[in-house]
């Protein structure tokens, strides 16, 4: 599960970068008014990256809490 979470985390970062670069290129070649709204998708992908990062940290803290609780119950 840890490998999957890491891969998906960097997938969202890569998606944000690719969308930003492609949208910027299209803005310069075809005009900004036609493509400026696509920056929203880059922002959403970047938010997904940070959300995934936050959730992985949260899950790791919860798993450590459960492990501590299990160890206390066994004593």
C-alpha cells in the first residue's frame, strides 16, 4: 500500500506539471482567452497531490497510534 500511495502522490504532481506546461504552451500559441480556464485542472491536480500527501501522513500517524494501543493492551 505504501508503494501505491507514493506512486499516486507523484502521479498527481506529474499531472499538474504536464497540464500546466501544455496549457501555458497553448495559451501562447492560440491565445490566452481560449485556454486560461484549463489552469483550473492544473490547480485541482496540485491540490490532489497535497491532499494525498496529507492523507498518507495522517494514515501513518493513525497506524502508529493503533500499534501503540495494541502494545499497551498486551501488557
